[in-house]
C-alpha cells in the first residue's frame, strides 16, 4: 500500500476473522483544530512523589463577596495537587530492561505497550541457547494486581505470543530466557497467525541483517476500532482473558522496523517500515506490503511516538529498499506441526538458507 | 453493596443500556501467582531521553563457537536500549495542572486517566464565576495528534462531560474556565446520566463539606469488560467518536472520594469511598450505595493506584460515616430542562438548601 494514500488500513483483507478496521489517520491531516482560546493550563512534568506523610498546605481563607472580585489577585482557596500526599495515581508504565529487550508495560491491559529489540547478523549467528530450556514466567517486577498471570492464559485458546521472538535471542540462554517473561507476551491467535504468518514476518525481519548491519524492531499490541455495519458507529471491541478477566486480547499487532545502514553512526540512514497485522488467521499468499502503514497511523492508534528524534533527512522507506514479502519455505509446515503447537516448544524459525526475495 | 462481598460489580442494575459488568476483582485475592522462576529482568525508572544524535554503542563482536559457551561472561552482542536514540516511544501521560484540578491525560483514548480536584465549604461558598462566561476549548498542551478536538464531539450524541464539575470551581472565573478544557472531558450520555444522576452524584460530593473540612475527588473513565451471553466470553467494547474515530466513549466512570476529617493534619482520618457508575441512563430511585465498590476494583480496572500512601489506620469507610444516597430536589427537573441540555449552559447544581439525608 503506498504511503501517500490516506489510510483506511485494511488490515482487513486477511482471510478469516479479520475485518475492515480504520487506523486513526485519514482526514485529520487536513482538518486542524478549531481556533481555541488561550489555554489557562500548563504542561508540567509528571509530579514526583512526595515523601509521606507530608504537611498539608493550609487552604487560604478568601473573603466571600457579593459582587465578583478580581479573583486573579487572590490566592486559590483549594489545593488540587494535594492529592499527591496519598501517592501519585499513575499511570505507571513499568519499564523492563532485559539483556534482549527494552519494554514498557501497560497495567490496564496487562500487555506491553511496546517491546524494543536489536539484532545483527552476528547476534543471530550465535547459537548458544535453546527454547527448550526456557520457561514462560510471570513478571515479578510488576505489582501482582497488574501482572499477567500464567493462569490467565491457560485454556484461553490463545498462544502466549512473544512480542520479541525468542529466536532473536539465541546468543545466550539468559537472553532467550528473558524473552519468556509474560511482559513480552500478548494473547495471540495461534493457528494461522502466531504459528504461521506472524512467524514468517518475524523471519522477514531477521532476513534484513543480510542488507543492514543493525536492525531494531519495536513490536506491540493495538486495539483498533471497527465500523459496525448495523449502526455505522465505530467501536473498539476485544476479548479479555483470565479469571477474573484482566488480560486484553489485542485486535492487531504492530512492528516498527528501524533498519540501520550504519549502526555506529549518528548520521547514517535508517530504513523505516511500519506494519499492522490483525490478530487473526492470515493466508500465506497475502503480501506483507498489504500490511504496511504510515508510522503516524500506529502513533495515532497507540498514543506512542516512534522515531521522534530521527530527522527526515536520515529516513528511508524500507519497502522501497527491500521487497516486503514473506517467504514460506516448504519445510516450515512440518516443523510447525511438530514444534509450534506445544506452547513451550515453539520452533524458532531460522534464517532462510535460500529463497530470499530481494 | 458491602465491601466484604467479592465483587462482581453490578453497575448493571442501572435501568437502560447498562448491563452486567465485572470489575477486575473477584477471585484473584485467593489465587496468588504460581511459583515463578527468579526473574532475569529488573525494574528500571523510565529512561530519560538522550540528546540526539548520540554516538551509538558499537556492538561487541562475540566469538561463534560450535559448543555452547558460558555466555554470561560475554558482553551482549546487542543493545536494545539503543532505540532511545530515536526518542522514547512513551507512553507519556500529559500532566495538566490548572488552578482547579490536577490531571493525567491518556493519549490513546483522548480522555483523561484521572482528574483530581479539591474543595471546601469555603471554596464552594465563593461565587465569583459563571459558566456562561466559560467556553469549551481544546488542550493545546497535548500534541495535536493526541488531543481531543471540539469537532470530535460535534454531532456525536454525547455530552462533553466534565470530570471535575464546573460548579466546584465557582471561586474564580479563571478556575471555572480551566474546567472547560477537553482534557477534563469524556463523552457522556446526556439525558438520564450527565444531566441527571451523575449531576446528583456531583451534588452528593459537594454536600460532604458539611461534615468534612476538606474533600478531594478523583474522577475518571473506565472501559470495563462485559460477559457476552452468546459465547460466554468477556469483552471490552466501547464506541469511538470523531472523524477519524479517536475519542473513546467510556463504559463507566469512577469517583474516588477522600473526605478529610482534618485537612491540615498529616495524621487525620480520611473517609474513603469509591464508586463506579455506568455511562448510561440511571433512574433517580437507584441508591448511590449500589455503585459503591472496593477501591481495589477501580485500581485493577484502571491500572491506577489510589491512596497508596494512606496507611490503613488513617482510613475510614465513607458510606459508614454518611448515608450514600443522592438527593433529587423537585426544582432540579425544570432547571435541567432549561439549562443542561444546551452544552455550554449546563446549570451548575448548588448545595442543597435542605433535604440532606445524613
């Protein structure tokens, strides 16, 4: 899909279960906000937490007058920020830094906001780990109330879908183990997605090291609205698993790819690609290019920002540099059937020995 | 509803449109996490933003060995946190501090996470402002891409529902004006909710100053799952308004009330009450007590924390101290019909001259 088209992103066209969804882009570029009055508010840094208990500012008594007084000269009779004496309500995006990825966790959905990984031809060639030695585990750094639990996924019908793939961390067992933390997971449709198209997509990302000395991928969930045919309204609708229901099942997943032409250079070019795939069965015939979207579409949908500090002159468009297609190799099918269905034994796709398409 | 009951919170019972929803509480107190392996990850403070461009750490070449080596002694061949050279993806919860409230904004829903206000008998008695002088306005401190727009609400069928009510900021026109920023709004059902039951609830909060010298209220939206009768699955489902659709319509709203017995004391008791109401028509006969929930239920549902630093010995239960009922006065009906339907002329409920029920 050309980026010049304003995007109704038909993540849609994937065969079963996926339906037309709109990313939050389209007409808003033309329509800037109405003239608004000068804001009376100011943007502040998130307040730091005062040590408790803190002496409370005493509200200043203000004279009550029958006629409105010039109140700007009066001290406010209230102290709204005093709520902080009881603790900052949040949100807190627990940041997780492991040997293999950096991530921010969403306490409301019990899924990550995003997971950032890095790999190179060298790191992928190392083969010091096996996923058979790794076990899925809960993230003890997240408070229990907000943590995804192993039990939440049990009998949910969904895979514990790695955001950063285990296969990208074969350079050490410790690194691979760290990818099995539930903060790196989202509930993903297994058959036809996590074990198939999504896995081929992960493979596509790894293949990029043949062209680029350094590749960074940021992966995460989306909860996109869909137009209801009955009443024409747009609704976000997603399942929540667990007991009590508390882990959200994303409707879509994104990957933002930063393929660095010169890893160690602060001025090297970076080939960027953004993709949004539905959390649904996708036929292997489907072109990866059909899922390409402008980065801004993912930003609008997620509330996040990607590459804010990457100037325009350093940017290239990934799908103009490489052919954005997945490669399905014949032997994948048998490997998947033997390995990926068992949740702990998901076979790591390897770098394709042949059949690279660019 | 007694707090001792494990909570399926029937925000439900509200007459029309509201249906049985479960807050994220229930069985999880009994079921603590399975034993998990020692985490290999560590919790970090959110990373600060490096000045760009930053020299990129050069990945350290690692020897490839046929047999697995003790990799723990090797330097990692990758640098996942290097993604930060392109900017921190977020999420950023824009914090808004105005004369009348403190709030955190959610860039993904275009609604606040929460809005905290403070009032006293004195501040409510002041009458230096009129809502007729205030205009709804967009929050220019939020990046345009993530800001709720006036146009998003137009013809949506929903009221621009104040989270901190304008009527609590009559002590100055500037303070009242600040409550009209869209960051203090969520789409609310008008008839039967924002203009009716919810307004009476706001009135209830103000009445508390007759008993407590200082009252703090934290208000915000929720997006709660609901059990689908057809397949028994739990789903979060909410409308998204605007063009493109980008402002979420919450399914519920919460208020956490901190009624302070001794405002200026760091050891005074605080009467706490948490309420969750459906964003739907609610009959006036409905008891406010039916919407009371344990604070933890709101915390689980929102990912936020309320009163983390308020020790148990300072806590009291609000609905044991006062009667948790709304008061509907006869003259409300005519005022609402004349005033609250027009979006800018919503008549501010006043402190009830009589009929206080505790």
